C-alpha cells in the first residue's frame, strides 16, 4: 500500500515552509502527501506580511474529506494560530481515530514574526499535546510552552523535555538548532524511557527557512512508512542536515532562503 501522510498547517506563499515544505518533504521521501490548510500567510524569505485564518468549519471539511477517502498513516500538525482552529483539529483527529501524530508547536517564524496567538498556547498544550506521539519544539518554543528561560545546554534541554512530558506529551524531540557549537544536537526523550542524542554538523548558512516544518514532516513520513519513532527521528535528522548543507545550491529570495528538499533528486539530473 502507498504510504500516505497528512499535513495540517499553514500555507507559505514563498514555498519554503508550512504546507509547501511539508509536501516537498513527503515527496522527497517517497510518501504521498495530503494537506489541510489552516491559514494563508503572505510571506517570503524576509518575513510575514499577513495572515488569513481559515474558518474552523472549513478546516473540519478538509479533514473529513481527506480521512474519509485516504488511508492516512501519519499526521504532521504545524501552524494553528487560533484557539478555534486547535479545537477543530482536535475534534477531527478524534473523529477519524488519527494515528502517528507529530505536533510541531509553530509559534514564531524564522523571520521572528509571531504565528500563534498568545491565548492559544494553553489550548495547544492542553488539547493537542496529549494526542501526539511526538512534539518537536525548538529551544525558544519549549521555553515559551513552559514559561521558562531558553535552555542553554543539553542538561537543561532534557529537563525541559521531561517537564513537557509531565504536561501530557508522550515523547519530545528538543531541537538544538538555535543553540551553538560545532554540532547541532537534538534530544529525543520518551516517557518512561531514556534519552537519545541525535547530533549533526552545524552548517554555516542563512538558508534555514522551513527547517522545523521539514524535520517534523520527515518524521511523519518515516512513521507513515512503518518506522519506529527512534528510527523515524534519526532518518529525519539525517535528511534535514543534508538538506541544510545543500541549501546554498539554491538561490531563492533575498533573506533566509529554504532548504534544498530535493537535493537527492536534483543531483541525479
């Protein structure tokens, strides 16, 4: 059977993040991608100039259309800017008994523009986090979810991951891309389990637009293909690290450009 993954997220008009990055990732990893659009953004590599939220009832219609016809093996959840959208998505996930849910708590764009309303943070934590098999916060997002300072080392990253587990998360991938040092280290912390350290070479490039979207989508793609959580996260880390290393092969925009999602395919041609 064809592996299918669904992305529930916002649209990026410049194509580097959000729905567009998710679908590119699914395709690059040989997974069929479907989408539920939660918001339209007017943005480019320099920043976000506008957000138009999709009405909750239309989010519901999109979810019902996809789940009633496609055998969805995994779900990636990205930008949900309003409480009402979060409620609609949670209800749809329950109604269709969705599995392998990966939650990327998108709060701020790479440009620094806020994408999640402040009053929606608690709803995201309370409503969606317990439904996910994995959440993938970066360091600022984890700090905001916990109302704590940004973690400064791996010990603090693990402490914050375990605090998120206590709030209902089943597993946490703390992304260390905002850290420093020669390595970019992510920590996979599972409830009742140990800590897996996923390290990659830190690449000096400004072209990192959509990194978080791509990583969570790559994990969802692995889960849709039947991989376990650790194997899916490890494969996703490798894919994203290489896509970042290949990003400067592209010349897109004047700000923070995108990763090279199709580095494998384009090199062949």
